[in-house]
């Protein structure tokens, strides 16, 4: 499939970029991880039934409930999960048969990755559109789908401006499952036939709590803060980015100086930022430990815990009395606020939530979030928490109601795929 001069220019540009990208990746530990995969060295893979692609941690996290849904139906097809982030692939590794980093979108590298790959279907989470990859996948005749389809405020203008490049590709997708009507309109604007767009909700929010029940939540409190009295509130700063701690640390120091007890869990978004947040937390005038210290924690009455481990953020949310969800006090766009909300924890958001604007708007409409924009806002909120304000519990309950509304989206997406004409020859 040829999309014209723009497509040829793109292929030339990505090919010329290979040596520069290669050198750039070598300069960071993150870039060196699984280095050869970024250049198409995927090795031999057994035939794949489901090839699922999610760019980074957030997109992969959104695929996990869908992958679990597939497995719960007894489907034993082999699953390949690809992405651009090693950390993202780590999140989904236990649920799939194979994981690979997607190569730079240059013709020779994509062809190298796909040379020994046989797959039945290709599914993209959100809108990770790599033109060369899509062209080569489509050329093989495999049906393509988008689930959790989303075109953000940042990318909508770019896709419209490059419509001549992307529209022919999007037209070949069998289905596009989107979370809401706004996203349906955006994909229609990009040239997708309205009959192929389905509003299903976002599978990212289709989760079940791992620590169900009050006893499980109490046990998580004991694990993370062994000496913590039941009446002492626990605040979680989840998926935080550098710079966001400034909004919280000064109000917390002010609170502690007033003799008010409050425990804090700091959970960095990325593993490479563990050291940064550990060093910043040590400047606080209270006891600080790292989760990776293990048994050392049990012997200390610490007030701050740096969660420098992967896969335990939900444990922290289960133990929390208040949870800030990061990337919203810096201009990144926000992470999933329903992760703590499903536990009935009052959720705190900042002003920068363009990536999750729809879900934040839904929670706001139901009175299910707390909004802060300054350290004074944070201090006032912490005072409300430590005074055991009933209104915060009501906010937590309202947020949980939003989570309950989104349950079942994986099943709705699966139904869209199973009803597609191209799949009638497959056993669902």
C-alpha cells in the first residue's frame, strides 16, 4: 500500500535517523535495555494468535484487563505484547507468551522484526500509529483493530495535518473501539467510517481490586506501616513525577511541625526515578525508609515510605486514606485516577489532566475528586484529612461509583472483535 509522497519522505527520514537513534539510545541505561530489539532483532517466534501493542506503561496497563479476559475465556492462542518501553513490557510479561520492543519505524527494521513472525490479528491500544509498521502489517493481510482508541489534545492537530498519511491506514482497520462519544467524533474526523467505531469504555478501568474487603486493606496498612495506629491517615503520592513533590513536602512539613500525625507513601512513576525521590524524601524531618529495604521496615516507626519496587502501587492505594495520582501537578497529562478510586479512596488531581480529561470530568460531575493547584490547596486538604472530615469519605464513595460504571469494558471490546467478519473463521 502506497500513501504517496509524504509516505516516501517519512520512510527516507526514519531510515536516515537510524544511526542517530542508535547512538542516542546508548547514552542511557533505559535506552540500552533490550537494545537489539529496537533494531528489529526479534528472533524466531512461534505462531501468534494475538499481537497486542501498547506504547508505554499506561497503554500496557490498559491492555492487562483485556488480556485477562481473553485467558478467562479459555483461549490458549499465543499472545505477543509489544511496546516502546521496557517498563511497560515488564508490567504485562506474566500474562503473555512473548514480549518485544517495537523497532524504530524504518522500513528495513520493521521488515527485519516481521520476517519470521506469523500472527492472526494485530490490536493497538489507544492510538500508537506507526505508519511503516502499519503498512507492513496490513500488507500481510492481518485484520487490524484499535481498542481504547484515543486522540489526545496534543495529537489531534498532528493527525489532522498529516491526514494524507494516516487516513489510508485508518481506513483499513476493521474496528475502532473508543471510550466515549468525544473520541468517536475525533476518529470520524480522521476519516474512519462511523460504522466501524464502537463506544465500549476503556479497558484500563475494567479492573477488580486485588485486596478486596476491609480486612485485606487493614493488612496492607500493617505491611507498609507496621507501627501505624488505626486513626493515623495514610497519604499516597502515586505515579509521581519529579517536581510534584514540591507541592506536597512543604505542606507535610508544616503539618508535622504542628504535631499532626500523617503517614506518606511516595510511589515514583518510573524505576529510574527511585533514587531521585529517595534523596528528596531524606530531606524531610521524619523517618524515611525504602520499600526495597524489606525486613528493615518492620523495626522502624517511619513516617515516609518510598515505594522503590514495581507492581505494588495497588497495595499502597488499598492502604490509603487519600491518594494523589501523579503527572497532574506537572504538565504531563495525568495517570489513571480510578486505580485508587476503586477502593473508595478520595482521589486528588491537579490542573494538568488532558490525557484523562474525560474520566476526570466524569468524576468531577459526580463529586468524586479533590482538586489542588498549589501547596496551600494541599495543606488545606491535609488538614481536612487529619480532622477526619466526613465529606472526604463521601468523595471517595462517589469516585468508586465511577469505577463501577466502567466495569465490563473488556467484555464489550471482545464482543466487537468477535463479531468482526474477518474473525468468523476463528474460534472465539
